[in-house]
DNA sequence: GAGTGGTCTAGACCACGTG
DNA sequence: ACGTGGTCTAGACCACTCG
């Protein structure tokens, strides 16, 4: 049987003593997968088989398999069996942080200047938000964020008045819109899009850049429960701001 | 005692029957945290206290606490106790995919054109890679990727010959450098930077864009084990390509 | 009905941090 | 010495899938 030889390799792959058993089981299974002895979609031995082959209690085997499942190595189906997951390769991720936090983390000073804070009407085009009908009120703010006095972000934001009725009454020298909105309407989900654009005349002036400097534009829409809370257009000068990310492989 | 009242609230928060016990325990604890009854850095009842208060076996309590820890809600210290983690807010992530896969997922046709495939010498400046000394050989490739015949990415790549000695012998009409490199040197870690730049004359010509169109530049460095494998500069026309991402809150 | 994973228990031993 | 979390076991019952 293929599973017989595979399991005997499994047992030998569990050599080292100092680690907890469930971890050695996990490592042994990962070894089989990495070595190609167990292929994606292939069924691996059942819990009770592993109990017999490895001489370990079922709860311990179960923990190892459960953790490997949540880590994406395995797929389990009750009544059917445990299978090697499709190789995910890797997922390269970029984190997009709150600007004030990010500047603080770099040990720099964050300041901001409020350009606009007003109530407007949704026009169904650029000034709109999911769930807010045309002609309904919206809040609008424009803020420039500075890092050690240098402008690094122009934040243009629309807010759903139903979700944050006191948005216009806040002092945005003290609290950032992001922080305030997170308090009154905790984020449940969001989407964003990153693109490269050229700044218009107003943007050039506020960010103190010239007409030839490309910018990163992050458009972000966030939700609390089933309600759209806010949509933001965050514009960064290309020469002063970059998005960083690290990633790791899975298999 | 504060923990006494907190625990009695805990027990009442565990109402519903149909869910497994460890899940109800998890939900009850999350409820306490969200409601603010248990604050960040505050110690929560010990496993044995929870066993007594909730009338559940310790293994079940342990599983609930262990999972909440791996999900970022709690921090545990052996010999000390279990504490509510600092609120993470959320982490907004952008996924950066393999271009060929991404185009295929959209149901479009991916083609590519090889511009350059050569051996060069590391010069310690732009042509360099961690772990490869100046004057050592490097492989260099330039490929344009097309989506339904329209150029969407210019891939400029340096490869460590030690990690992929046969890189120059591959047919990049058949396999993408990304896919080939993942096969011979499975990725273990990577970093990337996204910025907005203006294209130079060569880039304008190959991507068929005009001089005023800003581009997204993704610079990516990947490692396999402790060895740098490849560094890539991926240039996307700003009008034809955007990075998308979704995110969800944690707490 | 036989085999699978999903869960739960009671009790045990250990390593660790604190007083 | 004590309480904490970390782990492990043997055995149990259940829900599910499949032939």
C-alpha cells in the first residue's frame, strides 16, 4: 500500500525529542508534503491510522491536523477524510496603515491641516456612497497630513451621516477622521484600490509638488455591519511615499 | 471581586445551545472584550477558574483560549496568566498576484514577449542582489506581459545564478519566470515596495504609453531559505492596472 | 453499518514565573 | 510552594458520508 510506506517514512520523520508531540507530528506531515510524498488532493492517513502508526493519542493527532488545516496545509471533511490542500504558492500582501500611526512609528511628527469640513448632497456621481440615495446629505472633509512639516497625504473623505452624525463637530487637529470613525462605527470590512495618477492643480498646490510628479492614489471604502461608513481618496506624492510589504510562502 | 461579576456575566453570555462548547466559550469571551468589561492588558480568569465557573472541562477551556490567542484576542504567559491583547484595529492588506494567473482569472489571454535574456555582472549599484558580490555573474531578463494583446506589465528581473543555474535555458513563451523560479527555488520570504513613477523613453515605447502617463512600480525581492533568488521591477501603466484589496476588522 | 472527523471529559505530569 | 499555562492520554459520544 502507498499509505503504508508513506506512514513508515512519517514515523522516521518524527525524530527529534525536545519538541512537543503535536508539533513533531505537524512537522512530519509537512515534511511528507514538501518532499512530494503526499501530493495535493491526495488523502492522508485517518486519525485512527495515525494513532496506531505513531503511537500517539487521538487528541494529539487531532490537534496537529486541526492546526495544519487552519494553516492551509490540509483540508478535512467529516465522514470523508483528510486531504493535502492545493499548493497555495504564496500570497504577497501589502499592508495599508493609518497615516498618523505610520508617521508616529517612524518617530516623526504628524500634523494636519483641515481644508474643508462641510455637508453636501450626494450627486450620484463622484459624490456618492453605497446606500445613500442621490440628493441625500453627505459629510465631506479634506485634510492634509504632514510628516515633520512636509505634506505626505491629501485625504478627501465622504462620510455617511447616518453612521457618524457628529462627524462635523469633531476637532480634527486632535483626532484623525480615521480614528474618530473607528470609534463610532467599528470597521467590519473594507475594500481599496491603489493606482498611479497625476495630480491636478489643486492637489499640486496642497501637496507642494510640481505638475510632473506622479502620485499614489488609494481609494478606500469601509463598512460597519451592512452600512457604508466612509469612502476616502488618499493621495500620496510618489517621491515621498511608498507602500511596503513582506510576505512568506506557505508550503 | 471584579472577576466574580465578570465571570457571572460570562456564564450568561454563553446562552445558545446548538454550537460546540469551545465555540460558545470563545464567543462569550469575545463578548466581554467587545463590551469593554475586559479591557486590553487586563488579566482574565485562569483556566481552572473558568473550569469551575462554566462547568466545562479544562481541555475545552484550553482550546478556546488557545484559538483566541492565535486569533490575536488574547496573550498568554506560562506561569503568569491570560490577558486581553491590545486592540489591533485592523490591518488592511493588498494582495499582489502573479500576473499570468491574474489575467487568466479575469478570463483574458496572457501572452508575453522576451526582450532580454542574458548574463551580466553585478555592479554593486542597480545591478545587484543581496549575497552576490560585485563582479559576480547575474542573470537578467526583460519581458513584456500582454493582456489580450495590450501591454500591462514590463518585468525587469535579476536572478541569482547559484539558485537557478538553468534560468537562461528556459523558454519563457511557455513558462513565466515567476513559475519557473517557484519550481526550482520555492519561495520562503519576500519583500516589496509599491510606488508611483514616470516611465522613461524605453518603458514608454514597450508599454505603448505616452510620456505623461504615471506608472505603478512594484519592486520585489524574494528569498528561498537564506539565499536571495531574484529581484524584480514590475512596471504597470497607471491607466490599465490597479491593485485591489479587501480587508476585515478583527475586534 | 463502518469509517471518518468533531467534540468533550477527567485526570495527569510538566515547565515556568512569582513570592 | 503555589498557581499558571502547556501538553498528553484513554475513552467516550456524536454527526456525517458512503457503499
